C-alpha cells in the first residue's frame, strides 16, 4: 500500500464512529478532518478519534486541501447533495448506503464523478467482508450449480420515536432504505437486476414503510424472497440455493459471520472467519487501493450496479401506496 488516504469524514453519527474505529485497524487511510454542522458533535468526534482537522460546516470540510477523499455519513436525504459538494471540490467519495434516496439522484452523483474522473463508491461494506468474498468464489466455481432461489431478511426493533431517522420522513425514514438495502444488494450481487418485482409494504406509524416483503424474478427463472422490518428483531439470515448445493449464512448475514455449504446429498462444510472490528475497514482498503491505482470505481461494488439497486428499491417503494 502506498501513502495512506487522507479521509475527511462528513457527519459524526454512529456509522461515522464505527468507520473511524475500523479504519484504525488498517494502514490504508487516516482521518485527517471531520466536518459537522454542530461544533459540539464535531469536537466530540475529533477528540474521540484524535482528528486534527475540524470544520463546523460541510463546505469547509470538502474545501480542506489536506484531504483526498470524503466519507459521506449523513442521513439518506443528504447523500446526493453532500457527495456532489465533495466531488465539486475534486474529492473522491465513499457514500453510505443507501447511496441516495432514489435512482435519479444516484445517476447525478455517478455522472458527476465520472465527468470529473474521480473515484466514487457506495459504502456497502458487506461486499468486502471475508465470508462474502468466499461466497463469491464458490459462486464463480460453479459448485452450487444453477442458482434457483435466494432468501434474505433484515429486521430490527426500534423504539417508536417519530424523530428517529428510521421513522422520520424528513430523514429518509423507512425500513427499506436503511435495512432492506442489505437483502436487495445481496440479491443483486448473486442474481443481478430483477426483471419482475412484487412487494407488500406495511406503513409504520409515521407513514414510512415499516415492514416490507419482496419477491424478485429473474430471466434465469431464479427467484429471490427478501424481507425487512423496523418493527421486530428477525433472524437476519440468508441462503443461496443451487441445483447442486446451497449456502446458509448465519445471522447477521450482512456483518462478519460464518456459513455452511451443504450439497444435494446433505454433506456439509463449515466456513468460519476471524474478523477484527465491525468490518467497515475492508471497504476502506478497497477504496484506497482503487484511488492509488487511479481507478474510478470498484469492480466489487460497481457504480452501475448501485444505480440498478436504487432503481429496484424505487420499484419496491411504488407498492407502498398501491
């Protein structure tokens, strides 16, 4: 690895704090500056993670000449504007998932990054975890045979607070964009973009989607059954079913975990992995590798796929008022 990437962190919430803790596990990058609209929050974050650069506005952060890349860790409705602001100042961007609020916003960010020749990537950290890397290798080997079905769910219980981001419409609330993006992205990684989308959505008390069940169909004949909810803690497991074998991923499937490979005759193999931290550092390592290599996107989480994932979630949300 060349010189570490000098990151600017835009936003100081829980995911930004997790990113900062995990980044310290690698030599790929350092947090050089943090930006927040709250001085108290900015100082608290900077003190906790020994960050020298402190900015009380996002504009000041992205204008900081000491940083090379910006990690956008604000709520979903701000992602597009924040990413575009960073790109306008010639900073590479790693944008938290969901990448934007919809596919149209995603295209704006991707087009801007490409026009400027800058690196951009959705921070779908699951893609880079050791167990998911191993699963992609098994898929590529053909050991599963033809994939015919995929199942994944992500459910968590949250206190019903109308100001909490999962329930507040103004903060991009809803189970799908925050929780459901993991199953949808996982299905995209395995099966690509669905040709058929069906969904049933139950609104939460604020009107945003509280629970969603999705059925995706593909040209291959494969089907994906996906669920998400902000109303209860689910098993958060996933499975990939092939004609020759299946993979059953332990909960939480989207975080560092293990899986079992079972063939058609019932013979099983376990795959266990040692992972430090929460696992967000793997995506930071990939971003650093790409930036230092002069690459503007990652083949593991391509920009065009991010757009199709957003477009798929647009289709799912269209069922909310149906």
